C-alpha cells in the first residue's frame, strides 16, 4: 500500500498540518478522532481520491499540528476548522469526521452551515442513552482522564511503560472488532508517528485537554441535542456494531432524533471502519456521496434507516 500524500502546513495562530491525497472533484475533508491524526485515513483516502479532492486535517495538538500556545479542546479545534475552511478551501466542503472529529464536524455544520455541503459521521462521539450502556473499561479510562493529576499520571506511565508498538496494538485492540484486518503498512505508519511524538512534551497535555472538553460536551445531553437539531446539511451516520467507545445504541438514539439522516449500522467493525475495512467503508461512503437511493447490506433501505425495532446488524452479501 503506497502511503502517498503531500504534507502541507498553514499558519492558523501556529502550524496546522494536513495531508493532501490529491483528486480533482468536490473537496472532502477528513477529521480524525481523539488521539488520531491524518495517518488514520491513509488506507481509505486514496480510494476516495478517485472521485474527490481529499484532504486529511491534523487537529491542533494531534499528528503534526503542534499545540504551542493554543488549546486542543473540541471548541478550539472547531474554531480552527472554521478558519481553515474560510481561509484555505474557501468553498463549501464535505466533512467526514470520526469520533471526536465527527462532533467537531457537527459543531461546524450547526454554527456555519454555509461552509458545509454534507456531513458523514463515522462512529461520531455522542452521548450514550445511559451510563450502564458504556463499556466498563472505557468508562473507567475516561473517568481517570478527567481527574486532575490522575490523567497526567496515567499518560506519563503509559509513555514510560509501553513501546510505540505496544501503544498502537493497544489502541487497535480497543477500537477494532478484528485488528488482524488492519494493513501492516497502516500499523507501521501509526508506530512511526507514535515514536516521533515520544519526544514532544505537548502531546499528553493536548490529549487531556481534548478528552476533558469532549467529556464535558457529551455530559451536556440537551446541548448535544441542540447541536444535532441545528444541522441543515445532508448527513450520514455510520456506526460499528462492535464499537466499544461509542455503542451502537447511542447512534440509534441520534437516528431517532434525526430520521431524515441516513443511518448505516455495520455488523463487522468497531470504532475505526476506515482502518479496519477501508474498501467496505469507502463503498458505503461513496454510494451516499453519489446520492445512491440504497446502500449495500447493513445500510439503507430505499434511502431510509432500517426499523430500529428490528435487528439492523445482519450483513447481506
């Protein structure tokens, strides 16, 4: 798998990096999740570039966009995204956001609707219907991260006690239904970037800033519902049935709130379908982007979400 893209930096109160995967169609901007980077998209982006101009942005505090004197909070990164769209792309864009990046895409679509032509939410960060529905390991991890001092100690110990390979393996085990599906080149690219960050003192600080702001937003259920209701752009919700971080019932809840949005549950993946099954992910995303009335298998039926009272997870061939 060739990892071919052009790295570009622009100045938005400090360096902001994005990977340009080429293409000549409508602009498609990919937004990674918490702890991620442009590397998360290297398997899917070249496939999407066959039809679109594909860019993958590194949010402030992640990838190759250093924290410096800026904030890595969700709100600060949405403000950075807004500037990026106004000052660099200067036209409406299709936003594809995974996890925290999905929440940032929703905020952008609600606050500046003219800048967004469409939104694809890929296991986007969203509130769970109840605390009991959250994976216990995930709940404990995020609870620790929000505690002053405890989160800092946890991040320091993680960096001291785990190699880059172990950190990436742990991330994939948490985020994938079957991490053996992840291409070796993708795994190695994550390891290389993790090694680079071992020398950067701002990485842990940025991660904790982003985590704590994310948790605050998700605890404000009424605010989140208001964010969702404000979005006017056409929207796709992709949800992995094996996602331990954002359970499927959270996405089903949003599908009920916005029945006009396309809703595609995926039976065979976890939190990172664009890493775990890039071909299948791009097939579904591409069909929606092209306005297809129906999507293959565990997806839409005549452009509408499946009945949430039925089992939507049976994947057809």
